[in-house]
């Protein structure tokens, strides 16, 4: 089968067959391949996307299953690394980052419908990100991090914090937000402290500032703003 013959044949096929073929191709592509092939369509997709209602319980269950699978090393695919193959990325690693990006995107959308459930979903996902960054056997690669996920993480953090400020009491709010602030001090630049202080009500803000000072991370926070 030559490329010319294949595409001559595809030109005569119904849309349904072509969509099925595209879905099959998409599922077998790496994250970089997806970005290279479909990246130019992202803006058009976002502009024309019809927002659908997300089932909160179903999404939470899916995220809990993803967490369980991740902690059970379902996506962990080690290989004998050497100077020639150290840049290779297992497909399971790509799949994990694609999956967490999809779940974060759905959770951001859920925040508009049901912020309480969205906060619960965000908490699990960011706990899992912490597991990844602390070196647990979540995925395998020479170097990996949330920079590999095809999503704007700072936007996720912003939605998480804003939803948390709306639905959580003072202590719960700080319990959710403090890990994001700690993480910013060491591994990311999501400006969680700035977002948190801007989203908090007066009581939440006071307790947050007291807690940050108590844990002696104030200077680190200010350095990263």
C-alpha cells in the first residue's frame, strides 16, 4: 500500500470511517506527535467547543481510579537506561501525562458547575502530582515533570484556589492551599501565594498569612512571587 493509493481511497470514504481512523491514530500517538499534528487546531476547538455538563460523581470516581492505578504503578514502565536511550519516553509515561491533563481540564470545567466536587477532584490530582515530584514510581523517564502535561498548570491552580476559597472554611482552605504554596517555593512558578491571598476572604487571608509565617516559608514565598 502506497501513500498515494491510501489517500485516494480515503477521499472516497464516509466521514464516520475517517473519524474512526483518526481516533485510532490519536490513541497511538505520543504527546509530542499529538501536539505536532493537532496543535494548530487547539484554538479553533476551544472556540467552537460546546460545553457539556460533567457528572461530578463520575469524574470523581474516574480520578480516584486514576490515583489508584498510578500509585499501583500501572503507568510505571522502566527500562535499562543508557547513554543512547536515556531520552526515550515510554508510551505509558505519555499516557499518564495526557490523562492527568484531561482530568484537570474536566475538573476546571466542573468548577463552574459544582465547585465543591471540583475542589475534591483537584485535591486528589495535586496530591498525585506531589507523589510524582517526590520521586514515587508513578511514571518512568530520565527527567519528568508537569511540564510534560499538555495543559496550562497555572490556570488549573488558579481555578482550584478560587473554588476552594468559595466553598471551604478557614482551616480547610489553608489545608488545601498550603501544599500548593510549598510546591511553588521549590518546584514551580504558579504564583499560588499571590492567587491565594487575592482569592481569600478576610478570615481565610488572616489564617493563611499566620500559617505561612508559622511554617517559616514566608521568605521563600516572597522570593517566588
